[in-house]
C-alpha cells in the first residue's frame, strides 16, 4: 500500500518521493510505502501513485484547507486524510471534503486502523450504478447497459455526480459549484450545454434519466421511462 504525505513548503525538506519519516515519524512504524511531496499542484499528479493521501496540517492549516479544496475540485478520488493538532479540529467542516482526519497525538495503531479502513472503503466505493448507468470511478469509465460511453472529463464528472444523487434536484448554480468547482467563473449556460451533450450520448432510450425540473434545475431519475419524450 502506498501513502502520499503532503507537507507545507516549510516542512518539505526532503526531495519528492523520498521517505517521509522526518515529516511524520509515526508513519515510520507502519508497514507502508510513504512518498513525501510538497502541498502544491504537483501533488495532484503524484496522487495517482497512492492508495491514500495524507495532508499534514500541523504547521499550516490554511494551506492544508486550500489543498483539500483543490483535490475536491479536481475530481481526484483517492481518499484524503488530514493530520492536525487537536486545537484545530473546530475549524474543520464538510467543505474540506475529507475522507477522515486524525489528531497528531494519535499513536501508530490508530493511524494504521484509519488508513486500512479508508483504503478498503475507497475500493468498495469505486462502482456507482443506477438506472442502467454504471460509473467506475477507479477506472474513470462509464457504461449504459454495459455499453461504454465516450465522455469528456466534465461530462463524466457531471454524470457521476447526478448518478450519485438519484432523485435529488440540483440547480445550475449548485452543479457549477460542485462539478466545475468554485474557481470556475463561467455562466450557468455551460451546465445546459453539457446536459444536452450527455443526453445525446445516452441516446433516446436513456436520455429521460436526466430530467429537467422547470425553473429549478436537473435531476437523475433511475426509474424514468426510457421512451423518448
């Protein structure tokens, strides 16, 4: 099992991909391969090598929060665990999009248990299925009735988000924030365009799965009729 430890620039004294024991000594006691990288955009690429990303927020909690949001908006599915001082826990919210957190005073047994549970849960959560649509998050692929769908990155992320929340209505603004990310400054018209493209790729037998709720937004309805309106 490979772990990626993200540390602030203050702590990143080792070269990338070097053992991380000096940064978080407790990991030295665990039987995992640990790669140390600075908490910057490089980490997004390096995360492809890891089963779990550990974000070190002990020295720079603001930087840790920015990295957590960057991972969330980038669509990376590797679970993210934060290590922080107990006094910092009051500042952590759902907005961080963390899979878990652990206080820096925790012992190796607790670290080990949390790591194993997160990685196991991530493996089980890679498949999402509803209404004949199956999303394989780990393989970054989507199928309709076992036939592959040729989707762009954003189309995949949009379809995955809708399939993950069957029956729930989302406004265009909500979809922009959660799928495109808070750093996207385009208008809501882009949501309509991508929905139209998705429906076209789903085909006449499946396009009704993505319904329009007048004056509100869009909803994925697994039980919708497959007959073309």
